[in-house]
C-alpha cells in the first residue's frame, strides 16, 4: 500500500494532461477507505424500524442515539401531536445485578399499544412505553430465545429455544413447552441453513400464530441425513472445527413436515400433531404458513425438488387441540417450464372463501383474486411486475389488504423497471392508481387501513428522504429531509443511466459513474462492478444504486460501470430464465455487449478494463476472465462460487437442475475448466469461515490455476463469513480492492 503511488506515477501523468485545470485546493476532500465504515453513515441517518402503532394513526420509528443505541419515536399522522419521544435508548438497561444496554432494534408492539416486546442479548423483555419500565419476560443465561412473536391477542409470546417451540404468558411469565423432541438434527419451528438462506429471506422462523391465538402452525425439519462440511478456525494452536450441515447440489436435503399445536383455554398445550413428512426427493415445504381468518384452515405450499411445480394446500384445523389432523387438499397448482419464483403466503379475505395470490403465470408477477376451488382472476396485468419482496427485517410481505375500502396496496415496476412505486387496486381489478409521484425508488410502509403511508424516496441524484403521505399521494408530514448527507462533503461522482441492446436485441440497462472532475478529453480506466445473478437488480434509479465504495473508486480516477444482464431480477420470467440450465454464458454475453458500448465512448481506455463482484458477482468475475480473457486486464473476485457442484441444493438446482440431470450444464458453467485461459491480474478475497460460499471454492480455483501454470493473489480473512462482520476486515478488504486496481489499471487519480 505505502509504495503504490510512485509505481503509478507514469501512467497517471499521461491521464492528467487532458484534465481541466482544477487545483487540489479547489476540490472537496477525497473519500478514504477509513471513512467508509465510520459514523455517521455517508448517505445520512434515516429513521429505521418503521412500523404503524396498533392505534393505526401513529407511525413509530427509531433514531440513532449515540454509537450503539437507538431511541423510539412516534409521529401522529391524524392529530396535531407531531413527533414525540417514546423511549430514550441511552437510558434503557436490563434489570439485575449486571445491567446491560437494552437494544430496541428488533422491538415490536404488543396489541395493547403500550407495551413493547424486545429481544435483546438472547433474552426477551417487555418495556412499558409510558413508564419506560423494563421487565424480563424470559431470561435463561447461556441459552438463547429466538424468533419471538406475540399472539394476535397479545396474551402470549411464542419463541424457539434450542430446537423446540415454547410460549410464555405476558402477564404471569408462565412458560409452556409446545414441542418436546427437538435436537441438533430435529428442528421444530426453526429452519436449517439452506431453507433459511434460500426460501425464507434469511429468517430462521418457521411458525405462525392462528388469528384466534389458540394454535400455532410450524415446520419440523429432520436434517440428520444432510451432509456435513468442516469450517475451520485456524487461529487457535489446536485448530477448531465447526461441522455445518450443508446440502450441496444433488445431495440429500432435510425431510420436512407441517405440524399444529393447539392451546387449551387454561394455557396448557395439546399434543403435537404432524402431517407425514415430505422427503428430500419429493421437494420442499415453504416456511410461509397462513391461517384463514377464522383459524379453521391452514394454507401451506409444497414445491417439488425441480422447483417447477408448486401446490397450494389447505389443511383443516380441528376446533379441539387434541383432535387429529385430517388430510390436506390441493387448492391450486403453479407450473413452469423453467423454475418458479415464490412470493409468500396467500392473504385470506374475511369470508375465508377467497384470497389474494401472487403468480408469474403470465410471465410477470401479478396479483390474483382466487377462490377455494382454485379459480383465479387477475387483479393486475401487463408487462411489468408486482414487487413482493419480503423484508429481511419484518419478515412480512409489503402487500396491504384493506377490505373496508376494497383496495390492495402494492409496489410495482409499471412506470419503469428501474423504479419502484406504490399502487392500489380494487379487489375486482378496477381503479389501479399510482400513488407515489416522484420519479425514482419508493419504499413504503402502508398503514393497516390504507389512509397513510410512510415513504422513503430517492433517485440517483437525491439522497433518501422520509415523509408520510395520505392515500391520494399528497405529502403531509416530513420526517427526515436528509438534504446534505456526509458523502456530499467529499468528491462526489456523477451517474448516468444507460440503455443499450444485447446481441439478440433485448434492451439492457446500465449505469456509468464518472469522477467529479471528469474530463471528456481524457482516457479513463473502467471497473465493471457486476452481480448478474437471479433475484438481484443492480441498476436502479435510486441513491443506493451507487455504493460508497464505488464513489471511492471514482474519486481515485476510475469510471465504474454496472449492467443488469439477462438472468437478473425485475424484468419478468423470460428475461430472468434466459440462464436456465446454462449459467455464465448468457450473463457474460450481455456484459460483453456493455463492454462494446463502453469501448465506443471516446473517453474510455479499452485496454484498461477491470471487473469485480462478490458472491454470484465473484463467480461471474471469474467466468468473465476465464471465458473472455482478452477483454479484462484486472479482476477482483470476492467469495466466488467456482464450480456449482460446491453450492447448495435449493439455489443451484433451481437454475441448473441436479448434476445427474444436467451434467453438461455443470461442466460448461464451471470456472475451473477454463482456469488455464486466465491472463488478467487476479485477486481473490474470501473469508475462511464463510458458511454460504465455502472456502473450498477458492481453493479449488487456485489448484486449477497451479495445474495450468497460472497464478493469482489470494487474500484470506480468518474467521470472516460471507459478509465480513469485523470492521478491521472490511477496511482491509476495501484497501486490497483499491490497491489492486490502482496497481493494475494505473488511474490518473494516483498522481494527485
């Protein structure tokens, strides 16, 4: 690091000659790697944990209070109360001999509107917001209570301890154990690694309350036959090994079954009642469980192993907690020639004869009103999609169903695939209206009655802002303007959204980031920042389309290019499924179309193009430099999949099938076979404790390089998982990325 500037001087001088005459003193300070992870956040500090209070008129949210704590606020959207402080996070501590800060991050309201349920430090607490009194609800030293959720009537809280389900009464603190056979391999109410990662938006919760609070439905997973793999902690003198159950493509998954436990009126639990298991070969049961509003039926979904057939099933729930379960029946079936994306649970209407359902049966995700015979009528339609992505934080669908007014509120791409807007439509499909007005990306939280919505909005030129609007789209109350986030105090690049055509004529969307002192007469190196995989979209009309690290690269004299190739999300099934059974080839072809566009620009130096990506982006980076080696001079691959035999069943088989059914697809999609073609200066970065993309991927690629007489740099981070948690490792990683590209692409900024 300390010696890079002299090495880059010659290349830098050649680039600075064409720059406009702007002295260093006239420019804003240059962003640094250290500032990326410092506080306050570069994009500003917007309130978090937005939720509507049980009274339906107040929006509650958290604001940062010091380095670690957050405080809870409420905004009255109906009266004249304005914003009020409900809880000062810096004053909240757990009671007892060794008090510790009480973190509000995962707090949720109980139905009384006065009490908060707060998981903190592996225990459960309640907080009276009127008095700020903190009370332990469940406190078991050395044992964690997870996935706490209050019953609809607020009398009990369900949670998972170990591998079993429990409930606790809020008033008395009396615990009841609901399941009794949980173990390391038999999981009740919680998911194994692959289910959590691939089918549940990274939430391990696998249970749901009945609306009448008299029963809980749950999944039971038996992972005893799932293969184990070692994750090694190399730092102790005697290396320690953690054995992870991880089903690689073609391997055995957990068998899974649906269970229901009823609660007697005195609080005691009925017996565990379970349906026969679905085996690994038969497929999966999705963790999104839903009761009808009268609590008499349970909807669950079975997805076959090939993930091209999904059945929505209804299970009658007996009125007595001790009656056995009857057999479920299939209400409707979704099929696909490639694979099915899943969109959460059905939303039952009050008559319990109809439900709102999301399907891609016409090629785009749309809303349907279905009945119990399986007959469905489209509520929305067109060459655009309803965005029903489940929030990682809330685990809830963003759909809001207000039967009183007859409207469903939803987010969609109807205006532009790169934008997100809030809409509403009547249950009969009429009256569809876009409510949000500003071009860009809107992330909304709609009140239960649809009268108001909190709107976090941004575009590529405007930092995120937060306000509350009424149902007609009129902005009523501003919560955070965020007019001048800290990043504006540094050199700030400009972004240009681009449209171009793939080889087959398909429109592709790209973005080009230019340094703040961009000179069109100069020649610039380019870094292609890629992800490229399903369920992700990089190019959006939003402030967050450009990361602080990309701003850092631009401030060091690089152009930064991104493109959403076919296979990416947001454009419908035909666009996404172009990669079916053939990963890498189509994605690279589209990325190369983007490179052709770049090389047509007079200010792009086509001989100095680098590429980088993480996870699937790391895979696509390696695929690009081994299958189009003459295009890229430099590359950094982060936590890459190098051969799809090494990745998990649910994700890999969705797109490639099993190794037995599609051996050719696995062979051609591998980066190992072409390792000998590598000519780019390559750096691979990987955490040694990565439980998502195992370190074995990078080790196998290095072995293939050695066999072919090639070389790369390998930067290992001991103890780090897929997303680096330690600040020191994030700093080291970002320094390594920047130094590698400065050394290999010699940008002009190095001579400043």
